[in-house]
């Protein structure tokens, strides 16, 4: 899809459709919507009077222009209550609008930038949110279907009459596009079935990201992983015929030692539970147990495309978790890269085992701040549902920044406790730690386990078990993979860079 900004009156746009908007409880539309209404002999106002359109968020009214305007269709989208208006409403409204117009067969769409006028929000951020909502909302995954969605929006034009806003809009469009396409890229990896996204396939994907952007790329195999002393990672991998990969993707955009972010992502390409096998019902969703890994690869891609002047290293331990004659057993003791021994009580708590070694490796790579992303626990889904990602950490400031970055992205995050009393639950009788802490506070004890491998590094852990896949479509989020928290990670990198520059 081509996206551009044009200095033009919305009334003179000649493409397939134009989008204007309406806040809730507005009886007489003003601005561009008012001008449009006048050109259409009051059709919009009449629809409001009839109660056909109230301006509620997501609401749409399609008006055919019958020659009264150069465009054949005008779509009015509701923006909700003006006093509640946020950038996330811009994402939602633009997604609803573009999905509607795709169905209606429009190929070129002109739109006003929601929120940048009477909405009173920052014009650049509005343009960014509009583009994000559009690209995220129009996402489909139909590569394995013979019958594909034929209808496609080919062009989106942001129309503006004030030349002073064009620069900000252009910047916003560029950033929105990079962020949303990165999120869709992560969605693609998560939606792929496990037979098409093995650890080696995932490494190949990372290599293809690295090449055009000139990123450092490595994919270590079983022998190298063993040589590094990653016994916890290898223990999980030993049940599978697919050899594991430790994927490392590095972007160096700034002076070394200034700000070096480490992003660690769980890369279980299929989680059957291993010998502690999961029930059959819903097990297919475990093809998405590499969503954390997909997110960190996509985030580095976007950060490199934005040319942020910082360093970022993404580390993805990638393996399947399967039962077999060579699989690890409950009761086995493994040793992680930092020397700590772990009693494996439940082979289905495999994420924390592979992350233990990957976190040690992130520190060894010199990352000064580490964020890990993992579909780690069902307990987090019980606690926060599919609305908020759980956040844990050992550095309140970094945690605050991550939450803020998520808020800006419309990817909601909630802080969780890390009291030392929880440590009691993961003490083992026979090893330094055990990999499960019982049913109580399961998401927290998983995070406490990870803390043993970050030691004194500044660190945040994001549990995306509930937020990485959606059961139903909702505005800019289709059913399936969400791409959470790609945009959060990129915003975080931006926030931390601004902070480092200021200090
Ligand atoms: N991948 C799962 C967690 C998960 C659950 C992700 C639901 C997405 C949706 C993880 O490896 C797992 O199986 N965790 C166990 C841990 C338990 C054995 C301590 C869980 O949460 O049940
Ligand atoms: Zn598991
Ligand atoms: Zn898992």
C-alpha cells in the first residue's frame, strides 16, 4: 500500500473514497466533515438527526456521492467522546474505516488526520497512529488459503489544507509505517504453524532481517550452545529432532557503551509440554510460544530502520519442547551458563529454562539494560486476562519506562510484585533452584526464577502469555497473533535514547 501526505482540500480528492469523522454527541458537524456535509446537501446531518450515526467509536456511515463530489463514496467514522479521545482512538477509528472501505471495494482512500484538528492531539503522533491503525487493521494471514482476500487498498492519502502540518504528518507516516510493519512481521512469524517455523526457520528469518540492514547475525547450533555451558537450554532441546538455535541479532547505531539494550525473547517454536505433556485441547495455540522471540527480532528490525543512535542486541533461544526417548524427565537436574543448578520438576515450565541461559548470555554480550519477552505462564493469563501484559523487574525506573512505552503504543502493561518472600517457593531440596513454584502466584515465581540469571543487571520481564494472541477481532487487532509488544519495545528504545541524550 502506498501512503502519502498531500496538500489538498478533502472535497477535491478524486480517489475511490474519502474518510471524515464525527465526535459523539455533535449535532452539527464542523470542519472537514461540515464542508463535506454541505457538499452532500446535508446528508450527514440528516443521518445524525435520524439517529443513524451517533459518533460512537468504531461507528461508520457510508454515503454515496452520486456526482456531488469527485469521489464516489464518503465514509464518516465515529471518534467517540471528545473528552476521552486518545491516540489509541485514532488507531481504532482508522482501522474500522479502512476495513470498511476495503470491503466496499475502494482502492484509493483519502482521509483527514483524526485528532489533529479539533481533537487537539499532536499532529505527528496522530498521523503515526492513523497509519498504524490502518496497517495493523488491514493485516491478514491467508498465505495457506487458496481463496484469498482479493480486495486490497492500494493507496492511502492523508489530506491537509495547512501547509504547516505537512512536515509533521510526513514524519508520523514514516514512523507509523515502520512500527506497524514490524508488528505485522512479528504476527506473521507467530501465525506460522510449527512445521513451517522450526528453530532453523526462525534463524533464517533473522538472517533475512539482518542482511539488508547490515545487522550482526549469528545462529549458534547445539555444539556451540553446549560449549557455552547452556545446560538449561539444551535440556529442553534434547527431546526434539529439530536442532536448537541461539539466534543473536545486533544493531549498532550509537557509540558503544552509551546505551546497549538487550532484548531476550522466548523462542519455543512448539510447546507440547514435553514429558509433562499438555492436554490436547487448544494445544495448537502453542505454535505461538515463540511470540517473544518474534517480537524482539521485529523490534530490532524497526529500531534499525529508524536509525536510532543506540545499540540493541536481540537474543532468541529457539527450540521445540517435545516428549521423546531423549526428552528430559521431571526430576532431572541441569546446570545453567552461570553455574546455577536447576531441578526440573515440570518439563512444561520450559520457557524459564531456556531464558535462564539466554539472560546470562545477554549480560555477557554487554547489555546494560535487559528486557525479556515471553509467553511464560498460564498464571499470568489468569491474573490479567488478554488485556494487559504482566511486567516484573528489578529496576523501578526501567519498569516505569516500559509501562510508559506500552501506554504510548496502546499495548497495555501492568506491574507485578517481586517480594523476596516468593523466592521460598522455588527453592529445591537437591539443586540451587527448581523450575516451578506451585500454583500460588505462578507468574511471579516464574519471574523470580528468571531474576536468578540476570543478577545485578537492570532488567524487566514481560509475560505476554495472555496478550500475544487474540481470540477475536477487535479494531486494529485481527484474530490471531497480535504483534505485542513490538511497538512498546521500539518506543522504549526511543524513550531511553532521549533520556541518555539529555543526561
Ligand atoms: N507456554 C506456556 C505458557 C502459556 C500458557 C502461554 C498459555 C500461552 C498461553 C508455558 O511454557 C507453560 O506451559 N507454563 C506452565 C508452567 C507451569 C508448569 C509451572 C503453565 O503456565 O501452566
Ligand atoms: Zn510449557
Ligand atoms: Zn512455553
